C-alpha cells in the first residue's frame, strides 16, 4: 500500500459509507463527498469513525485534486454506482489520470471469501436472494451484498464470511477491473439503462459480460442458454471465456448442447458437473410461479450445487423461498380485484414477464423516468391482457404517444388515464377494475420522477392499496 494514499469516496449512501469504513480500517486517508444531503444514519457513522466528509457539493474534492498530475498513484476514487461516468467531476478526475473504481472492486481486494456474482437485466435480485437462501439454510457462513443487503465493503470490514452472494449491476461492473468471480451468473440481457450507454445496446452487453473478466478454468459461468443475446455473445467471445460453462434452459438441450438444468414434463432436473442426474423435483412444489422463476430457480440451484450444497438442502430451500419484495408481490384482494406490486420492473422486459404470467384481465400501471425504452416488446401482451392503462409519472408523453391509440384483441381502443401521485393512481385503478381483474404495478421505468427509488414506489403502492 502506498504510504498516505488517499481514498476519495463519491456518494455517502450504503455503498459509499461502507467503502469509507473499510478504507479507514485498511489504514488509508479517507475523504467522503456527496453532492446531496447525507442521511443522518450515514453521517453518524462517518462522525463516529472520524472520517472527513463534505455534503452539498464536491468542492473539496475539486480542491484536493486541482494540482494532481497524471503520474500520481497517491489518490484513488471509489464512486457510487448511481453516479454516471458522464458527470463533470468524473470526467475531470479521469482527465487527471486518477483511477475511478466501484465498491465491489475495492472491497474485493480485502477478502479471500468465495464469491457468487449475479447480473442480468431481469431476475438477478430473485436469483441472488434465492442463492443466499439456499446457502444460508445449508449452514454456510454467507453474506449478501451488492445491489441488495448491506454494503459489501462494510461486511468485509466488520464480518468474516466464507461466501458472498453479490448482485452486481452494470454500473458496478463498469468500475471493476481486477475483481474475479468464483461463480458468475448472467440471467439474461435485454435493453436497459441505454441512457447510460450512449443508447447502444452492445455497450450495455459488454458491461454485463465484465462479470466474466479475470475468471480462470477453475471458475464457473452459469447462464440461460435460451437467451439469444447471451448465446451470441458467448459464441463471439469464443475461447476468451475461460470459466467452465454451465448452461440451463427449459429444454434438455439448446442447439444440441446439453443443459445442466432443465424441465422434463412436470419436473425440474438438475444434473451434476459430469451431467448426470443430481436432483429431480416437481415444479408444482416451487412457490415461485412462472417460467421466469423456473430460470431463477435453475440458476440458483446450479450455483449452490457448484458451491457444494447437498441436493436435499437445495430441494428444501427451493420449496420454502417466499420471493422478493416489489417483484410480483401479492398485496391484497379488494372487491374481488387482486393488487400486485411489481415496482422492481424498471425495464420493459421485466414488465413483459409480469404480463406473460397474468391469467386475468389487467389494469396496468406504467410510467416513471424513461431510460430509452422500446415499448413494442409488450405491445402484443397489452393488447391481449390489458383493459385499462394508467400512466403514473411527471411526463407521460412517450407512453401516451405509444399507447394512446392502442387497441385490444377485439380491435377496441384501450382506455388510459394519468396520475401524478400513487394515491391518485390507486384510486383510479380502484374505479376502473372489475371483479376478477388484477391491478398490476409494473412500470417499465425508473422511479426518480415521483419517488426516491423503486422500493419507495412499491411501498407507497402497498400503503395506498391497504387504505382502499
């Protein structure tokens, strides 16, 4: 370690404060900077740990780095995944040659624990939580981090886990360089966050595949073989992918390549690493329904098996997992209408899976901060299953332009309404929903126009429903 090296942490949320605590424990000088107001809980941690910080600007960071030359090795910046590479301070730091990395990259340097790392456009949270559920129930000393759970860096600083289950977003992957996943999972890749990737899908795909960087022949890569984007990228990259490939799909083979997990009739089959039967169980025993959850269960089951969990432990955990908050979460039934909270559906593909699983007429709630969405992917399902649309957002023009004249399978125009708050939205849904319907909050968009995050949006939806 360079003597007196300074770690600058940009963003004082869960990720940033955890990074600051770990950096201080490792003996670095640490300075934390947040352009907004730091929450009291996080501010108190910094004060108690004697870590210097600023809030409301990055002025002190600009002053510290003002005269830094390109040959410096005395400063490293760890930034929150919510800070885009395009913001002025990141551009300024990089122009000076100052390394900018992610929390995952930084924390990974200070643990010898095994890592199971999950990314993907959809299903990564459920797969992450399910994998953690399996390992924890099997008695493993395991931590949960990344996009879910506590800060990875904070856990490395304060705990001593043997395994970490990490949900890793493309934003976190973009700041990873030397980090290596022992087991990497890509659930799928569909267009998302294109506003952060110059509206180029390949840039986003490249970001997701960074989860494989630095893997060796002793590591594992688990993936959905039926995802054409993933399959094409694997073929294109060829021998540059060193890890052992462990594909899964609904069928026993995909393009004549055997899958290690698949569905046979009413059973889900897991094979072992020599592709012989490891575990067979009825899909009806899985509490998570829908094909997308079969994929999540296969990915988690395979990762757990590779980690050495017994088949009986995997079976028990798959049969007892209760799901993830804000992902197809049942809220209540009011006057014969079911209300489902799928606030975590922040992209079009997530909404597609939600609609695809619907067996009743739907009142669909869409809207929020558009990330370059192409709504044509859900057009057919909306026509087939939705009888009323509610656009919840500050600016609904793009949704109105696309869906304003949308027609159902009988050729009739699907009515829509607009709402500027969750209470107004739920009241509108209550008025138009009929006995036997499902009101589905599956917004396709980020939440930052009206809400703090998708969790805030989902919780406000649940509260409004419970007050009907």
